[in-house]
C-alpha cells in the first residue's frame, strides 16, 4: 500500500461503488467508499485481487465484532 493515513466514520448510509478501467494499457479497478462529505478511492491493479479479498474478510470480521458489541452491551432504559 502506498503511504496515506486517513480516518472516516462509516455511517449506515455509506455508499460503495466499483468501477473497472480496462480500456487503458494499465487496467485497474476503483473501489469508492463515500458519504456526503468524504470519499475514499482505493485503486487495485492486476495481481491485487487477493488483497481485496483480505480487505473484504477484515470488513466481515469488523462487522461481526460490531454485532457482538451490540449483543453484549447492556440495555439502557430512559
């Protein structure tokens, strides 16, 4: 990965878009993750499909961790 550090909150209305650029001499895929104020574009070139699969697996692991937090959290009454 090239060097850039950024932070953004994923919200329920976060949008995802995949665009394939295959007509050039250097084909790539763009994975865009965005909301109203922030958009992150990840560029993946041939040979990085396993890295994208690892990203997807990490996202599933994070989702499972969030689900577990919601199940373990005590209910708060108003």
